[in-house]
C-alpha cells in the first residue's frame, strides 16, 4: 500500500487526494489509486474541470483493472462536465471497444480525431475500428438481403411452389427464433426472460435490425413488407423485446416513415410495393413504438426523428416530396396522433396542405383531402379546419373524379360529426348530415365502384352515425348494411376502422359518461352546456338496430375483422359483440357463426376495456345455458388443438361452470368432466392450473361429487395437487377438496388413500407465506376469488356448532381471497365432522396441536380461522376423542372412590 504523503486524511482536500492517487497509479497500486480518486470526487462539491480530471483519472484505474463498465460511466460523467474532452473520449473509446460495442467506440474515436487531429494515439485505433465497423455493416447488409429475399419468395405468387414453401417456413421460424432467444412462448401473457435476453442480445439485435433494414427493400412484395412490419409491431413493445428505443436510435423511424409515405397509385423510380393495408399496419406499428416513449426525453427524440424526416423531404420542394410528406403525416395521424398534430401545427404545414387541396392536380387533391380528414380528429383541430377548409372540401366534392369526390365527402362528414352524440350541437345546417349520409350510401352500394371507394364511403358513415337520425336511416337501408358487411368480409385492413366504428355507433357500444343528477343541476346553475341524448338512441331503438345487424350476418364480418393486430380495433369489435350478446335471443347466433372463438383470445389479450367487454360477452353467452356454447369449448380440449386453444377453452369453461347448476350438468352430460380431468395430469403448468380451477367450480355440483366417491383416484390426486409446486394450482385443488369433503363422508375417508395426505395438510396449515395464510374482508353478499375462479353467493347466517364447509366460508364473506391456509382448516374441520374413524386418524397426528394453536389466534383478520379451528376441536370433543382442559375424567374419579 502506498504511504500517505499529505498529512492526516481528515485534513486532505480533493487536490491532495488526487496527487496521492497519481503516486499510487505510477507505482501500480491500483486499489489505493482508486480509493484516492474516489475520495477526491466525493469531496468535490461542484461540477468543475477539477472534478472532470478526477473522474478521468479514476477511469484510467478502472481501465487497468479491466472494469470497462465503470470506465464508460466515469468518462461519460467527465464529458457531461467538459464536453469533447479528448482523454475522456479516448478512454471511453477503449472501454467500448473492449466491450465489443464497436460502432459506439468508432463514434468516440472520430470525435477525438475531430477535436485533436494531431493525436498519434487515435490514428491506429480509428483505422482498426473503421475496418471492424465496415465488416459488420456488410454482414448485416448481407443478412438483411437474405431476410428480404426470404420475404420476396414467400409472398411472390409467381415464384416456384417449393421456394415459396421454404421461404414461408423460414419466415414463421423468425418469431420462433426470437421467442427461443428471449425465453418467450406463444401464450398471450408471455414475458421475455431477462437472463436469456442478456445472453442472446447480439443475436436478437441482429435479427431485429435486419427486419428494420428489410422493411424498405425495393425488391420486397407488399405482403412481405406487411409481414415484416407486423413482426416489428409484435416485438418492439416493452412487454416483449422492448426494442422501441433502439429502433429510434438506429433511425428505424425514418424507414417506417418511408413506407408510410408510399402510395399504391403513385409509381416512381424507387417506389416500394405495398398493399391496401400497408399504411394501416405501419400506423399501428408507429403507435406501438410511441407507447414505449414513456418519458419526455424519449418522446422528444421520437418527435425529432419525425421532424428530421419531414425537413429532409421538404429541402427539395418538388411535388413528389410534398405528396410523400403529406401521405406520411396522414399515416401518423392514424397512429400516434399527438405527434401528427404537432407536425401539422408547424408553421406552413397546414397551409401547404390546403394549397395542395386547392390545386387542379388530382394526386395532390387526393392526398391533401386524406390528411385534412385525419387531422380533424380533435374538436379544436376540427374548428380550425371548418373555418379554413370547408369551402375547399365543398369545391373538391364537385370534382369529376370519384376518388376526389369521395374523399372530400368524408372530410365534410368528419367535420359535420364534430359535435359527437350531443344532439344539441350541429356544426352544419339541420339535415346536412342526412344528405351527406345519402351521398356516402350511393358510393357504398354502387357495384361499379371499386373497394377503395366503398372503404371511404364507410369511413364517412363512421363519423355520421354518431347522429341518431343517420343511424335509423342506415339501419332501414338493407342494401347499404349488406354492402358494408360484404366489405368487412374481404378482410381489408384499411377498411377495418370505418366498418367497426360504424357498427359501434349503430349499436351504441361507445363509451358514455355516467350522468350524475346532482352534477347536472350544478351545470344548469352554472349555465354550462349539457349534452342532450337523442330520442332515437333509446334502448328500444338500439335493440332493433342490433337485431337487424345480427340477421344480416354481422358476426361473420366481425370474425374476419378480428384478425387485426390493433388492440384498439379489437376493443371496438368486443364492444359490438357485447352489445349483441346483451340480447338474449342473439347469443346462440353469435356462437353458431364463430363469435365465441374470437371472443376467447380477446378476453385474454388487448386493452383493459376490450378484455372486459369480451369477457362480459362470454359470460352473457354462458348465462343462456346454450348447449352450442359448451360443445365448441369442449371440442378445443383435444390433443390436435394447440396448448393455447386448450388453455383458452379451460378458462371459459371455468367461468361457465360458476354460473349455475344447469351449466355444470350440461358439461357433465357432454362428457366434459373426463376431458377437463385429463388436463389436470398435464405437465404444462398453466394447463394443469386451468383444469384444476374448472374442477373447483364443477365439484359444487352433487353429481360431480358422486364421481369422487367412486372407485377411482380423483380425491387422492386432489390431495397430491394441494402440495404441488405451483401455488395457484394448489389453491384451486385445496378449494375443490374443501367442497368435496364438505359434501361426502366417503371422500373424507378417501383422503387417506394418498400416502402423502399428512404432508399435504401440513402444506396447507403451516404455509409460511402470510399472503398464503389468509386474506379477506367484511361479511355480506358478494364474490370471492380462489385461484382465478369467481363465484357469486348469497348471505348466510353462521349457526353455533355449524358444520363448516367451503361454500359456507365463501358465502359469508365479501371480496374474499381465500388462501390455502383457510382452505386447509376447512378441509380438516370437514373430515373431523364426517366420521369418528377419520377423526381418530387426524387426532393421532400433530394436526391436533396445530388446531389448538389456531384456535387461540387473536390477530385481526384471522377470526374466521380461529372459529373454524374451534369447531373442528368441538367435533373431536363430541366424538369423545379429547376433553376440555381442567375437565375430570368421570370414570377415573369413580375408580379413585373405591376402597
């Protein structure tokens, strides 16, 4: 250890510590040098050039110790104080190269050369890093070309069948490879494993980078491009590979904006091939990326990237550049709306769009119209455009070109609907919206018009159908309804929004604010505007509209549209399904036309509101007790179906089994118990858990309890599952066992068939996890949750000497989360009451001591456990297996009196 040369440590200033550190560094005493520089840094109160020197010196020590991460951190801190310091840049460059982050190291080396061109140290480093970076760019380029070639073969119908098949297999393997590298699987709630992602970071980064570079390949087919962007959408989110920030860093946004700026009808030398759905898919991808910009600096970076793209295009103000910028902005407005609105608000952008709309050039008119439509999404924007753009839109509506007329029409429709559902707000004159709707209808039902025209017509109706008069006119027009449903069945992603939004409006499935009478009176007093509901939006009119749509086959159209990747569109689809399932007579029709199959995944994945809507629709289907509901679900419990299909079916059956006894009997009649039971033996944790949860609801049926009394191992297996590794499966198994033992003395005896019965009871009664011991709230009518299962119960009164069973515990609590601990006490109590022989076997073990301990619990929230334990001891007392403390044995007293 180097000796101190500057007096007592307590009297040293940062400069003294630095000098001592320098001496230690020259002597090769890295640890002491590190300590000295750290002291100097800690004593420095201000961020000045001296502190930057201490940080650089400590970085030099870390470099000697091969601690490259700390080198990077100290050099970065020094550069924050003194930007472009050559020593800090050089040392960080060395560290980054050692960590194989060559591109970043090369960036620092170039900066050193810029700041200090005469440095002899940096020249060989710069040459070496340049070669490495160029080689890596070439390799990535080759890989990207291979990916692009694969997508080209996969989606080019003119290629040989064998080549297309091979390319398709490779393409679908990409997601599987990403899943394997990140530790994900195909389950809806699957999350990547941190360790896997860190171990395979290079491979994951290379694959995603190649996908991004391939997205702008000019040799790629439109379908191939869509597939690549959908892969990026799935994997960029923070819930998956969390690649959005890196995508922005490597200028991936610019590439997506390039795709977003393409038009099918506008071909030029470097044009990319796209489909009618491409821009819709890109808008979803951009929204997904923007969701990950979770703090201001990231959102600013996203905006700056988009801003840079727009500025680069407008440097050369030719027609092509203007057109492409406006098309890209339209795509943005359909995705991350805030970004699109910010760009539109930039000086000169809206003016440019309005000038383009006012020209005689068909293409400029078309793209400007589309942008005006997309920009009028918020009321403040709509007001601005109403004041500036209505006259232009009216003029464009007089165009001889139908593609211009229909777009101008949609623009007028959107501006005319800016009052929303409020019947008192009408931006245009009375009757104007009805006339606009009639114009949209003519485009929609005309067979001579192409699908693009009909798509725009439906989008116009999606705005106008906020008006109840338009809803009633449209629903009476069978030809228009059929044309809209036929358009939906084509699966065109660009038509999805218009069709689904129109359907949501027709069935009043949009979100409405709850009206509080007191607030209404307050608003009147304050002379605020109060929204008025139209009389044609009364429930009777809505029910009629729902019935008309159902009979015209809207379910099959919704099934087709549900293939979208957009969670927001899925939410809208769920809302329409839920509105249909609200009508008792339509539920069977929804099931017959495949509604249940698309509702199952939507109830598991998507927005919170969307999942709730889909789940409610499924619950309403279940309440109908329609055999067609049970059969398709049970048909998914087949080895040929995927694990995901099995799992979704089990979850739905679990909810259905909780509805009523008639539903449970239907499952039993359809031989569903044996199918469900087979999944309880699955090694797949989620399938085993879901099957056990279904069984917990099924055993509330006396007919199912009888199955457990037969010559089989059903009860024995429940006992084994109670002590399983998966906590949720154990909770569900304990719940099922509690119900069975409460209703069957035979089942109580069969508990002992398992050689591990005592271990299982110990696991239930002695679980160390407080959360696993007991969680419940006040008594009253309500719900309880047990391993993901929900039952609805009525009030009961607890009687003295009550025979406790699982259902009673459930019925006496509200918002109850019953743990294994409580279920274990209930099971023991049931067994103790069932038979003297059973009670004797329990008393012969340490269960007796456990019950005595539980009966003395005085902790808040554990009264229920104490009461049940006391009831179990009382049962043993009644069987004369134990006696109360202090109570004398009468027989013994009589013997003592004998002489």
